[in-house]
């Protein structure tokens, strides 16, 4: 489980979209879902596109995380063992501190989003895995709210995603 969690956080830190793409394909089921406080992404391709925004909108991302905790079957009550035996889905929970550093090229985003500087936030990550633990079915990042950054981030998230996605399309088109 530690190796899987380490690879998940490598996706956040990767500066190469190709490395991100390879890790997402390796770790996530094709029908996987990603969710955070402001977005719900219903497919592996959408997840990959979301992570591709990080190198375009940040100078660096670093993640410090605690050891993962295996929570067991994804349901509770007497049917837990049945669920584990038939569906095999397990949940892992990981507490982390994620730091997003912005560079001068993205200073307008920095001014709008975080006039005080870079972003450091505590995150609780929950991963639901398939029966053999080889693929992620559901990934949820729960951002612990902090009024210093939550309000501006929530207001501007859509603008940033659209601008970065537009830049990603231009970058991909330029390669071909």
C-alpha cells in the first residue's frame, strides 16, 4: 500500500505530463472517479487532465504524507465481510500536507488566488481500491478549510482550470 500511495503523490509532484500520464494509467481504473472540494471527475482521462494542470500552473508541488491507514471494506455493518469477499473494495486513508509554489509566469493567478504567497494545505486523501489492490476506483482529496486560502481558491478555481486547460491544449497542439 505504501508504494501505491507514494506513486499517487508522485503524480502531484511530477513536472512531466508524460510521467503523470503513465502513473495515472498504471494506478487508476478506466472508470475511476476523482473528487475534491470543488471538482468531480468521472473518468481516468479526466483525472489525467486535472493533474496535467499542475505543471502548467505551478512552479512545484511537494507532498509530505503520513503512513497510509487501511480502513477495510467500503461499507460498514454486518455486511462488511460479505462486501470484502464479493466486491473486494478496500479504502486507504492518508493525511498529507501539500505545498504549491507559484512562479512569476503565473503571478496573476498568484495575485488573484493567494496574495499572501504560495499555498500549503492539509489534505485527507481517501483511496478506494479494487479487489487485488492494483487499481484505484475512487480518489477523494478532502481539503481542510483555511479561511486564508479557501475563499479565493473556491472563487477562482474555475477560471484557473479553464486558463490552464486552454494552455495545455495549445502546448499539445504545438507538439504535433
